[in-house]
């Protein structure tokens, strides 16, 4: 019998982040891995041509690309993001995500942090 995936991430265990969520034809698949008062961590798999329409969030959010490449639009400016790259989406700034090709990303929503300082 194949090992089932836990509904939440367990502590003290190593994960392959890109394997935490699988692609599906003509769909966006998401899986919440962590959900606390401080924020959430959600893995997404986008099939080619899929996306999240422009919206705002009251908190800063960090996108980490796990597989493939996508486009993140922040305040009307498009950014191409590839595997291994990350981008910060500031609170209250309109943003969208577009998948020209299949790609996976990790979204880290920082509920208690706003206006993160960059390095």
C-alpha cells in the first residue's frame, strides 16, 4: 500500500518541497502545510495557462518557486520567476500569478509581519 501524505507537515521530518503538491490538468492544486496565527504556508501547482487573478492581501507574502517558471505581477509590474527564486509581495499591493508553463510555488503568508525590511 503506498504511503499517504500527511494533511499537515510533521516536525522533525525532511520533505521534498516540490513533491508536496502534484500537477493536475487544467487546474490549480493547493495544499496548506502550515496554518497558525502567525501565518500560513501553502504549496501550489499550476497547470499551463492557469493563474490567480489580481487581488490584494493585508499581509506580506513570500513566493518561493519550487518547479518550472511563472509570472508574478505586483502593482502592475510583471516579474518572471524561475525554480529556486523567490519574490516578496508587499501587503496591500495588488498582485497576480500567471503560469505560461506548469510551475509549482510555495506561498508563505506572514500574518503578523507587515512592511518587511529587505536586505
